[in-house]
């Protein structure tokens, strides 16, 4: 009779460990790209530019080590992925496609602008801080500068059309003034001395009203 030997304890433990290793759910490439982009933006908010590494993104996204490198081989590629995801999420927050149609008048435009900006300021501060990190990095990286500018251009044409519909004879110049006003307010409320005093929707609406009246004349906001 052949005597059977009991398996070595170390082998049994190893087999058990292999059996309990969790599997990462399979996701398509677009979903994984978005997941990595979101993790990169969160790291920029929490740790700044120095905290953004491929390994840190893998950990923040809950992915196996090397996953981020598979999609973004270089740091430049990782930064571009973060910029692209930022533009996607900002488009969802600002929702320019939900702005009132030109025929609805300037009062409706004021309501839409105030709603979009208030939504950004009160619910998405992390995106603003991440954007400032990427904007400053673009100053030092010419190759990122071009990508950053191209990503932001998606908002320029709708804004110019919006200003033209509001009665502007120089929509590009007035769009720049509107963006500069919004940017200053966003920085003050996200990273500046007004971070504890975010304006209400009505206060933002009043500010937009004053701005449009100053740029477009006393009739702005009266329709």
C-alpha cells in the first residue's frame, strides 16, 4: 500500500493565498482612462504637482501597479490625460449646452451664468485647484502649454456666440473680460482669501448683471 504524504503547509498556504487574490474588474479602455484621469486630478488637489506620479495614480485609482504607465508612458502623457479629463469634467459642470437660447433674453442668460458658476464654486473646488496646478505647470512646459490651450478652446466658441447673442459688437473681447472676471472670482473663492465666503447665486447674478451692463451698455440684462 502506497502511503500518501500530506501536502507541505507552506504549499497549502501559498495555494490558499493564490485563491484569495482579488481580481480587478475588467473595464474598457475609455472607462479606465477616465478613472486614471480622475485619480490624477484628485492627487493634484490633495498633494500638488509633486504628488502626481504613475505609482500614486495606480494606488489612488485602485489599479494594479503599472496600469497608468500602460496608458500614459511618460509624465507628459500623464499630464495630458489629466488636462483632457479636466476639460471633460468642467464641460459637465458648466453645461454650456444648457444655457438659454439667444431668443430667451439677457435675464435668462444672467440666470444661466449665475447657476453654472455657483455650481462650480460650491461643488467642485477640487477641480479648480487641480486646474491651477496644471496651468502653472503649463507655464514651465511648452509642450503642455499647447495641449492645455487646445483643451480650453472648446469653451471659447460657445462663449463668443453667447456674447454676440447678448448684443456684443466685439464678442471675443467681451468674452475675454467675462472669463477674466469669472477666473478672478473662482481663484479668490477656491484658493484665495474669499474661500470661506462663496457668493450666493443671487450675488453672482448681480455681479454678472453689472458686468454685462458695463460692457454692453445700460440695456444689458433688461430684456
